């Protein structure tokens, strides 16, 4: 079987699995009737009512010209989606757009598979290099759509290209651009940290009055495709000046728009806008995020510094410490402009993780645990067994997140890109890293004394949500988005796996009777959860230009595996709190 056919078959199985899990398609006896075409397959069921289709089992059947059925092995996700379009109720424009995303995703999967490293070798990679080997969002099928990138762009700028790039620095006339930072940072201090003195001197020499400008980096693709076109007037008048490339090399993370410095990992991570459509939204940076990021970071830092639990657990917060906001002078003031046109220029600088590591510690993005073979290799490296290693991983993830949710009424979006796991010198997961704050922080509608005065009390930036909705971020991003696919690896029996998760919830409940009402409201061991269909959302949105990012609609409920299992408490080798 060719690499293309293998990747195509796996993507088809994922497509059927996720569409059935979300209730978009409803098989009967593992058979889908799609008008003149039907598909049959073998599948098992996992947590949350999920379907797990065997890629080698899928067959497509059509009526032959003599009236007899013709059946063949099916490996093509694009053909399947077009076959299913009428049943799905998808219009032609959406069919075409989604086929483009599926095709791009499949091409990327093939590139990755063709250059894949053994899992044991991935463990040796620095976390900045590891990102380019990870396979993408576990639930979204078309997770590498990247509409806007050409084939050459993907080979140069996509994470799996693993090709270092240089950022281009711009100077934007003060008044058009605004710098903000945490109290310990100034514009000059950020620039001095990010650029060497020779580069700073060369850039300053290009400007008559260097401090009349705010400096910021820009992605080279964005410069070519957006800045030189949409901002041509400002370039012509000198309100924006292209200073040139900085010498440091960067690699993109899984999010594509966040860059990590591989020349000097102690320098900031850089989050930049990219006017491409990927995983349902354009990857710009909203103005309210760049403006609020340092303020939100400073507030959270204060909570962290006073919190004994976070100190004991060693939980790290990668703050978004500085930013530059550049609203378009015309489009940003006119109502109804599609957001892809108003989020094209700006930057958020984020703390790097490397300076937070202690002697002998290593770190990897949580998404790595879902990479085929990675967890098994990590367990073997640790010299312990799967039960012990997973007990450490689950406690490392859940204890700080349960505390953040129930003590403060705060949740992040804890999916595989937004969390990282720090391991001890022996390879056991011990500490959690939380990042991507301003875009994903949500607060309880109930006021919480422990939160203190909220930083956006006057102009709301952080969404306020009731407890049952607040808990969905933990449910959808972590339980469904990471732990359920990890449970499917069968490192330990699934019932034991979910029992360990329930044990962590029970442990927190027993330890904190003062939060009984909040725990009852979040109800993490309830019989069911609301279902938010990520793939259905992509199809519902279609490909028309929108001026906002609409919320994902609820479509029924899903069963909760934590409701039926008994709590399990596995042996821990090292204390984690």
C-alpha cells in the first residue's frame, strides 16, 4: 500500500468516525446509506459515544448497471464526503470548500508520513523540533486545511515542513500602532531581548526618528500576501517601514501562527496573524486580544504568585507579556467588516518555557501524547509501567485545572496545543504548563472572592459563563480532545483509565468540601454532557465571510464514561503536590 493510500484510508476512517460521533451521520449495523451509495465498516465504540472505525474494513457499494450491487474497498475521504453531501444537507459551496480542506490535510499527512521518525527518536527532540512531527487536531478531520497557502507555502511555512524561517521586522508610526506590556517591560526592553545590538543599530539607522515608531515582527508570508497589498498606502507614505529580517531562526508550532525561537529558545514565543483559514477560523489576532493580553497576564501572575496549590504543584503559566496592536485605519472603524480583513497586523510576545525547566527536566506539548507510539516510548524511557506513568500524567493535568476551575472560577482551553507537560529527569510527568491565555480564558458568571478585582471590570474582554458551560472547556478540550483518544491507545484497560480520571475528580471533591456547590454545578461525573460538534460547526459555517466568530451550537448530549466507572487510585512514585 502506498503512503498516499494509507494516509487516505486513515483520514477516511477518521471522517466516518467523527461524523458518526457527532451525530451528523447515523449508521445502522455499521452501515451508512447515502442514497445510491452505501458504506459498510467495522468499528468499536469508545468513551463519550465515540466511534472508532477500522481503516482496513471500509467498503463502498453501488448499484451495478445490471442491477447487481458492486462493492469495493474504500480509501478515499473526498469521494465519501461528496457521496454524503446530500444526506449531510451541505450546499455546493461548502462541499467545494471542505473538499479543498480535506485535500490539503491529506497532502500534509502524506508529507508527514513520508518523513516520520520512530517514536523513540521523537523523545530526543527539543520541544521546538517536536512540533513539526505531530499529527494535528485529534477530532477535527480537516485539521490542516490552511486555505490561502499554496503548495509552495505549505512546504515552507507549515509545521511539518520543519523549515526554519526568519521574521521580518516592521516599524509602524506611533498613533497607528500601540505597544502594551506588563509593568516590568518597556518597548525598548522587549526589543533588546528579541534583537541583538547590531541588528537594533541597523534598524534604527533606517529611520529618521526611530522612537516615533513602534517596532514589531511580521510573518514573511503575511508581509507578502497582506501587508504589501492591504497596507500599500501606509508603506508608500512611510507610516509603515520594512526594516528587514532578524537573524534568529524560528519554527512554527502546531497552531502555525505561533513561532518559537530555535536560535535562542530563551527569547519570547511570538504569536503573529496569518490571513489563512484553518480549523474553521481565519488565524488573525483580534484587536481586543492584543490590547488585553499583558493586562490579563499580570492579573493571572498575581493569582499564581499567591496560590499555594500552584506553587506546590509547580504549575507554570506562560504569560503573554507584551503586544503591539495595529488596527486598520478604515476597516476597523466600519461595522460589519469580515474579521479576516481587520486582524492582519499585530503581535503578542509570550514567555518561553525553557527558562522554567529545572535541572534534568524535559518538556513536550500535550498533543505529543497522541502521536502513534509516543506514550509507549515515554513509558519505556521512564523505566516504570503504563499504570504508574499514566497516573502521573493524569494527576499532572487534572489537579491544577480542577483547582483553577473550582477555586477561581477560571478555565483555559486545555487542548493539546495549549498545554505542555514537564517530565522529571526519570521521564515521569510531574508539572503542567499552561499557555494561550487571552484568547481562551473564561470566567464564571458568579463572582469569586479569590479572583479579586478582575482586570476587565470596566470594559469586558473575558467571557463570563455559567458553571455548566464553563466546565465544557475541560470536557471538550481535555476529556474528549486528548484523554479519549489516548484511552483508545489501550495502554491500560479503558475502564481503568477513566477510573483514574474519576479518582482525581473524587480526590479533589473530598479535599475541598467548601466547593460542594461549584462541584455540583460543574458535575464532571454526571450522566451526560452537552455535545458541541466541531466538524458539524465547520459544515454549518460554510465559507462565507463573517464579521465575527460564531459560537459552536449544541446538538444534543453525549454519555459520560466517568459516570459509570468506579474511582481508581494507582500508585504514584513521586509526589506531585
